[in-house]
C-alpha cells in the first residue's frame, strides 16, 4: 500500500498565495495580512504557523514566497 505524500501546510499556503499573485489578486509587495480574508476559518491556524516561523502580518508576501524549506523544530 503506497504511503500518501503529506504536503506541509506552509508549502500548501505558498502554493495558494503564489496562485493569488499570478492571478493578480494580490501583489508580492502587499503585506501578508492582506490575504487573511481569503483563507476564512483556516486563517487562525495559518497565522499562528506564520508567526511561529517568524513572520509578521506586515511582512511583504514576497518574503513568504521565497522560503525554500519549512522545517519543524
């Protein structure tokens, strides 16, 4: 039975935010807080994860998109 590949929540967030940038819904210069409304009830979890990784809601989206590896401590 093949193991299912689990995508890290932050990788999934990066993919979704990248899609939003490509669709011109947000720009890389917008702050991370601008995407909050687009994630609805998932936002509380995602925000806490971002903060745990050292992000603030005022950081530009581009800072989120350039992370190459998300490591859990």
